[in-house]
C-alpha cells in the first residue's frame, strides 16, 4: 500500500469560506467548481464520469473508499473529477474483488483531495450560496496565495469542456454483426451507455466531439446518439450545428444530459446555469406521457429554460422533476428525436429509466413514432 501521511490541507471557496482538514490523494493543489453528490454508493463510477470534468466533488456519504477500487467499475479511462472533498477517507477496504485502495488510485492518477472536514456544514453552505469555484491545497498554507490562484480560475458558465474529454479518434463498441448501427457523438460519454446499447443488439461507432453530421453519416448508421458531458452547452456551437443537421436529415436521435440541452438549443430553446444543479441517485421524475414516476440518477449543473420549452412550438415536454418542476425530458414534434436530462444508464443508480434505450431502439426499428 502507498504510504499515507495525514498532512494538513485547506479548502477555500470563492466567497472566502475556509475549511481545514487533512490531505488525501496526491499532495498538491487543485481548482474547480465545487458541487456535491448525494449518492450513497458508486463513488468510483462518479469519479470517472466525464461530466464531472473541471469540478471538485463533495461526497455527502460519510465513508468514501470503504469498498476499494475495482478495475471494471469505471465510466471512462481515467478519473475526471478535479478533486474530492469527503469526511471519512477510508484506505482500508472490505471487498475481496477490489484491486487497490482509494489512496493508491488517487496517487496513481494525480488527484488532490481533502478529508476530515464537516461535509454536512459545507453542503449546507453550498446549498445556500450556490455553486462556486474552490481550491484545495495540501502544499500551500498561505490563504492570500490560495485566493490569488482561485481568482484566476474561470467560471463554469461559458466554458467549453467536452472537446477536452472526448475521444480523439473514432472507435467501435459491441458486436459488428449486431442488427443495428448507432453513431454516438462523444461529448463525455459513459461506458455504461455503450453497454446498454450493446445489450440491445446495437453496434456503436463513437465519434470525437467536433465530428460533423456529414462525416458520421458516411458510416450509414440507423440512428444517432448525443452523449452527456461537461461544460456549458451554449458554448458549443459546433455540437448544436451537428444536432440541427441530424434533425434536418430526419434521422432517429436520442440525447442524454448534455445531449438533452443541445437538442433544446438546436430548437431555439436556451439553457441556463443552475443554482446548484442535480447530482445524486434518487431524484424523482414523472413521465407525463406514460403517467408514471421513476427514481433517477442525475449529474448536471446546466438545464433548459422551462418557460422557453413550454412556449416552444417545436418540442413538447415528456418528463418533469418532481422536486423543482425543472424540465427532464423533451421530444421534437414531427421528428424522431427525444432526450432526457438525467442518466437512464444509471451507473450508479436505479434502473427505472432504462426503458428509454428500448424506446430509442424501437424508434430505430420504425416501431415507435409520435
């Protein structure tokens, strides 16, 4: 096991609030937008979710690392969070199948974190003040120096980040002999999304974020998928144009999370930075078309503007969040295109929403339309 010394560490928020704790992971300094996730499990999947790129994650669950790290429980090729804030950082783990400790994992991937702070107080503060930038350091103790470094960090609003986490070259996933082919635009795609397509007799070709529709169309896909990912959707004109081109070609299309926001933007509906966003495994959503409710896994800091969705003559609402009435799903009138704000691949999380993959495959087959 890698040596671990509980050196002092500091968490400084953009509003000047300071928390003192102990170093976790690599000794160093990191910055990003601070946010919190209320999930009670699935920390490794969360760490590797590309949608968290550029964000410092606060875990509300008291124990992190207690079941170790398993090589198969990743959503991308590396850790994507900018840093972790937790209460109990557990290096010793109980699961026999685990291959390493969280400390080994973080040191190998150069993740700077802080532990042994009052995360309950921190989350209450963020809930009241909203998402903001923060800095963690286990090497700098001077608050003025930390403040100076933090002031140089750009806000998440206006940042284009998907091209930084997207694949650099196209690749394939699944069985080449599958009945259907889906072209996926990788804006920060999660591996469990690809697994869900593979489970439904779909072969996927994954394309870099800035690939045009014309380039993807050469492969002859039966449908198109627009993935989740980090950053501000309004700062991604290249992806908005791609979504518009797919709509104009009247191809079946499904979007998740960032893909949902881009589908809205492509139809003249604006997006906004949320006060805190939704991040957790137990968000209640109502499917107003089928008149049923589902418990969903979510991770997003931006959303579509509700009034613009409801006033649009191009789309209709399919899902709403039962906590705050935000728009969780839309479909385009007269087109074979729909999207949801949450994560039906649910890794981690409940499987209530995986029927959406079935709906999309049925649409590709020509068995579902509206």
